[in-house]
C-alpha cells in the first residue's frame, strides 16, 4: 500500500470509529455452512411449492417500492417464513425516489446525492428492524453494459456483451448510457474514490447500528473506464481491497458476482478463487452470484454454469474450503426449454399465471451436485 493510500485508510478508520454509535448491534446471526438460495419475488402458492420441490430454503427477495418500509419488510419476511423459507436478503435497495442501487448521484456526486444517501440509510435501518441479515449494493455510475441478446450454441437466449458493437450501452432504472461520455465529461479516478469515501462513511455507522451486512457487487462489466466514468474501485482486486479497508467495518464486505468478475478476465487482477480466499479469511465475503460467461472482454456472452470458460466447481470447492456461511444464488436464469425468440414467461405470464423455470431447476441441480462433491473432497 502506498503512503497516500495508507493515510487515506487510517483517516477513514479514525473517522468511522468516531462516528460509530455506542448502540452498534452484533451482526444479525446466520447459521453456518454454504446455503444454495434463489432470487424470488412471487409469494404465491405455486411458486412456493415449486421452490420446495427444488429443495430451496434460503431466499433473496426483491423489494416492492410501495412497501419498502420496516413494516413492509417484516410482512414480506413473515409471509415466506410461514411456508418454511428463510430470508437472507431483501434488495437491492429501493426508496421513494426509486432504485438505491447503481446510483449515479452517489457514484458521480450529482444533484440529489444526499437525498439518495438518506433514502439508502433509511432502507438499511428498515432491514435491521425487520431482522434481515444482508443487502447487496452496487456502485456503478452508468449502469450495466450489454450489446443485446444472442442465441447460444446450445440454443438458449443469453445476454451478450460485445464492447465493439454499435449496440454496446449501459442501462439501469429505466435510463440508458452510451459512449463516448455518458455524463458529458470525463471523471477522474480521484473523484470516484472521493465519492465512494463520502458515501461509505455515512453508511457504516447506520449499518453497524442496524446489524446489517452490506455486500458490494462488482462492476458489470469490470472495464477500466466506460463512457468517461472510471470503474477503478469495484472492477479490480486492488480497488476492492482498498475500498473495504476504507470502510473498516465488519458490516461492509463483498457480494462476489462470479459472472461479472469473469467478464473482466485478467483486468480484474485475481482469479475468483483468490478473491474468495482473501475476503473470506477476513470475514468480508457475504454472498455469491453463481454465473459463467463464454470468454472475458472484449466480447462475453452469459452462459449456463457448465457452458462457460471457467470451471465453476472450483468456486464451489473454494467456498467449502473457506467455510463460507453466506448464500450462493444462480444468477440471470436462462430461459431453458423455450424457443429462443419466445417471450420468457418463467416469472409469470401476461395473465399472471406462474410457470416453473426449467433453467432454475437445471442450475439448482448442478449447484447441489457441485456442493456435495466439494463437501466430500473436503
């Protein structure tokens, strides 16, 4: 660590220590062991029955904006718990102004930053009151970038990321971002670091008081710069380590989206297993998104976990070896079992009818097999 960075970390630690409330709570407890979970948002009987058939117990739920309060989160948790499920996460965040995830106001210090931060702090307070142990946060200033969707060699529709395509663009919360400058100018890396530090110093005392873990998601994709905005913090291993040191809190850690990380390839500076080992040893690894891609940038395509360039069983083995206690979720479920150009109704048809997802069943089966094999080997 260079001297400037060391001073920054020490100053941040001192400021956070002074700001940490005396009423800081212990982290909301979770039982030990790797937990294969799913993202869910439909608390109807057919959906719940299907998840039970798949052997799923742990859930990552989507928030509903109109019910994003402590009382709303308590009701959401209790609805699922009444059917035998356990809720690990509600989020990523949402508040009165909309998404509290990938907030350009926060990442780029745009008008409305303090309002967004205050809404995010309230969101964390609500989760604490609802006894939700974890939330994911992402710090991208101009969204998730893709070039459209393509049919894979095996015939399923998949997100494509060709950075040389004229269709290459970012999107989040209904907004679209394009090259050459998504926000009218070039931002410096120092600006991005200063904005992150401003944000995290406000978040840490609230997260500690609420007893909520926050896992920060990698940039998707993790390119050095996109449309004038550096992705210098959560797009590489060195940036991640520095960011978590600045936070200096047991409540702030990592949501490792393996798919996003693999998109970066050598640009990230570390293999996924190395990232797992480093942050797990420091008790800063909270959640895993289990996803594969066909190749690193400049052109990736999302793939089923056995259909990409990385051996995902290495990830599962590493999680078992480090005694990971968080959840592992299949990420970006492909529409397996459907014609490539058909509408994906796996999350519900136009009439509201629930339809089971063969892709989810396929991924859960693969992940459980990997987990059992890793446990036997350990």
